[in-house]
C-alpha cells in the first residue's frame, strides 16, 4: 500500500515539475525572451495572447 502511494506521489510530482517548466518557458516567451528558435507557427499563439492581453489592459485603462 505504501509503495503504491509513494509511486503515485512520485509520478504526480514529476507531472507538476514538467508543468511548471512548461509554464516558465511560456512566460519567457510572453516576455519576448528565448523566441529566436521559434518558427512562425509557434509565434502565432504568443502574438494572439499578447494582443488579447493588450486589449484587456486598454479596456481597463479606459474604464479608469
């Protein structure tokens, strides 16, 4: 029973570490870092996310 629980927690920890690594990479890309190796197809969702964020910031600014 303990080994099964340990195995589950170990795999869950690995999954969370991988998810965190991916989020760190995505954050760097959104900040314009480490994008030289990306192709146009990979840049499109980043550009769209930035445009959506900018639009929301402008909307909030105009509300204020």
